[in-house]
C-alpha cells in the first residue's frame, strides 16, 4: 500500500465485518510520528485469535486460508521502527493502534484521508463514525451525527452526491490543517 | 469554504427526487471489490470515479456498492455489474479511465465493454 490512508481503509473494513455500529478513526501527525487509532464496538476477538492475528495464514473467512490485512500493516509499521498494538475483548470491541516513525525513509505518506473516510461511509452508511485528524496542535473532527443532523433520517450517506460533497469538504479541512502546519501536501 | 449546513440544501433537492430512486426492481448493481487486494491494487480511485460518473449522469437506477475479496486478486481492481435478467459481467484490472466508458456503454447503453472483461483478460 502506498498510503497510510489505504491501510486505514483496509483495517477499518474489518470493524464493519465485525458488525461494529460505532467506529472511531483518529489520525495524528507530528514531526516524529504518524499514528492512527481505529476503535470499534464490534464482536471482538478471542485471546487465541488475537494471538494469531498477525500471521498471514490466519483468517476467519472460509473461502481461503489466508488474510493479509493485519500482517501487511504490521510489516509496514515495523519497517519504519514503529509499533502496532491490537487490543480486543470478545463482545466489547477491538482497538488497533499503529505508529509509524515519520522520519524513516520507508514511512508512507498519509495520503487521501478524505477518500478513505468517505468510502468507509459509502460502504457502511448506517455506521456511527467519529473521525479526528490532528497535525501538531491543530485538529478537526467530523462525526456522522453532525452530518445526519443536517441531512435528516431519510437520506442515506451512501448517495453519490452526499459522498462526493463530503469528500470535497474533508479535502478542504485537510488543506487548512496543512496550511496551519506548513506541511507539504 | 464549505460548511456542513450546505448539506441541508442538498437534502431538500434530494427529497423531491427520492421516490424516483427507490422505484422498481430494475436497478443495476455495480459492486467494487474493496478487500486488502483490491485496495492495494487501486480500487479506491476506481470506486471514486464510479460515484462521480453515476452522479454526473444522474443515473437513478444504479446502485454502487462494495464487497470483499472476489477471489482473483491478481486481476484486481475488479468491478462486477449486475443488470436484472442478465448474466453478471466482471470487469478486471480496472482504472478510473476505464470507468467512464463502462458507465456510458454498459450502464447507459446496455452494451458490455468486452475488452475490459475477465473473459478478454484470461
């Protein structure tokens, strides 16, 4: 994967598969580290599954005997000298925390977070999503509650018009954040 | 700068059209593979391009959705098109550039773009 945003899209799909109704996505960026947290209230993992989940030959799906999402993320994170932790309790939820060392040559760029967040919503429009994006001291937040407060209950967040509008909105917020920080896009 | 309050105007416009979108079971379904393999191969820009085209052409009878790994990871990004009463069509090695012709030829005019299908790739 070429962007951290793509890892987030991939890992967050696991939360949706685990029947999460609430999902927190937080991405923070400093000179030292790019870190993200994905926390869900899905069905969680047993201690046995949690212990094996970074093994590419472990999966819960029944069609094939491998799953590459978590192993790929672990490799990418550890290549930069960073760390990956996964906490999970059955029936409560799972929290994935990834920390990339920003100065390392193998650290991928953040990438298109607006695309990631909007396509998560496109795939799971009923989800309660809380997104927090931080760069140094500056941050912004977007929650599906705020969006629904404007849209009302009958319009799905998956409507192309809504998704495209939200993508532009998030791109704008991201740009403002970067201007504040004086970062390169 | 955009504010969330602008969504209210979009809502009001959509409310008047909502019956059109829900009408009938002759809906075309377009499904994009968004598992690890699809994402790594570039499914996100393909899905974005699909949403843009469907929105631009105001195709009320098309639903765009996502699925997991379809099982031929080496041919990702993969897009499947389900037209009611017809056999499923699988497009492989998709790019945002291919999306425009599939939307205009297949979704609008009903002509399968053979050169992008899995049959042509295999």
